[in-house]
C-alpha cells in the first residue's frame, strides 16, 4: 500500500508550472462526522484543487505521541477498517473530485507521496510531516488550529511547535504561544461563507430564543449549556431553545428544549437563522466555527471568554469567565430583557463576519504555501 502512494517517475518528470504545486495534507484519521478542523482543511484542499494544484489528503490513524494511541481500544479496529477502505471520502463534506483522499492505518515518512509542499494539520501529524519534509526536500508546514492537549502532553505539543516547519495559526492566542517558544508563524483566520450561513430575519421575529451546539467532549462544557438553558426554562415559561450536535440528547436537558442529532448543514443553517442568541460555554477553542457561523446568520453571541471566540468576536459578543454558568445566564438574560440590544449585538456580529470571507482566508493560505523559502 505504501508503495502505491508513491507517484511513478513518469508522473514526476514533466516540468510543472511555476505557480502550481503538488500539495499533501496529513490528517489524524478519518472522521465520519463533521469536525471543524477537518472542514477547514477540506475547504482549503478544494480551493487549492480549483486553482490547479495537485492535492492529496492522507488520513493516518496510528501516529506517535497520541494519548489515544495508548488508551483507545477502538484504534486497532479502525485501522483494520481503514486498510479495507483506503479510498473512502467524507460523506458530510463535498470534497472536490480532483482532491485525492486516502485513509491508512499508518504512514511512514518515506510513504508520503512525492510533493512540493506537505502540511501537518494536528499535533499527532507534526513529527511525521517534519521527517517527510527532510527526506524529500519538500517544504514542510504546520497548520495549527488549537493547542491539542487532549491528544498529547504539553511538553510533546510544545516540542512539535519548535520543529523545522513553517507555522500557520488561525487565532491571535495561538500566535502568542508560538512566539513564546521563540518561533515565527503566520496568522490566517478562518473564513465563513455567507452563502452557506446567510443572515436571517430580525432577532425579535425568530421563534427560538437560544441555540447551542453540544458535544460529548468534556471541555466543550455541555453541562454548562444544560444548566443555563434549564434555568432559563424555569424563569421564562415561553422560553424556546434548541441544541444540536453529533451526540445524543444531553442528559438532564429540560423536555421543553429541542435537540437535533447529527443535523445536515442546511438544518444547522436554519437553526441559526431561527434563533436570537447563540450560546457557547466551551473552556477553550482554536477559532471556534459554530459561534462564527451563528454570527454570520444574524445571531447575537453569548460566550465564555476564550481565545477561539475572542479572536473574531471581540466587541461584538457578550463574554463571561470560563466555567461561570451564572455569568452566562446573566448575559443571555440581558439580551432577552433588551430586544434592541440583542439586535444591536447581532448586527455588529453579522457585519464583523462579513470581513472574514472564505476567499480571503483560502487565498492567504495558498500564498503562504507558495511563498519562497
């Protein structure tokens, strides 16, 4: 299998256009469900393919440095399945047909296809990409979307951030951490597509008061979302809310609140457009897509004060301390009791997100990859 990843010498021999490159992204495994970081990588891959670049995405499950590698009994099973279905493509994202997608149990540096640019996309992929870049002479990049301390120890993460790879980060707080390690990086914020997440009507005309994404991942703090929404149900008899996510209905969520499991992109867009307020209770995020999508759809955002939301919503959202459910509740209450303020916050957020276009983000990402050494 590894040998089949290699291009033949005939494929490598033709002179390539100065502006076009062979680009390989390495992702940590294949996801059957929507994942924000994967969505960003797939979006950039599509853009690069449309621009004429030769793009391959490698999904590798067994990667050194992962806590999951030691503790998750499902990985060997997933690895066997990956070997049986190496050419599977995500069903939840429309990956361009020109983008190659390969899923493998394990990838050695020597098995990375011949390329001009190879991109690590997560802490587990960084050492592999660094080694592949050195062996092949390709340009190595590290696309940093979070501080992934759920996947590896902080010492391991920081060590990867000092590898001889060109770093691209998506948020100012990540840039500050890279620089604290005496490293350089380029900041390229994500973009939100207004066609995918168009603005809805005025907030006061929307049927749902609050919407929120929930998750089984502990640091996304579904427990705080449940507490805040349940308290609002108890306070306001006519209160209406909806939660959504790939997980099942959260335990203890009041029966008056609707939950949608694994909604389509169209359904998510509708939920944003029909809600006045988006609630985020996470302990930490890289550049958190759901609040940004909600802002693009005309929601007012209430969030914990984390770098992954502050990165784009500073001055346009109401923030509270991480873990403080009472402060989150009070901020939602403030918007509910003042419809004019709610609309003002929503409008400022909508205008802000129109500055973060996907074309701008993808163009800047391409420019970073093509920039001379």
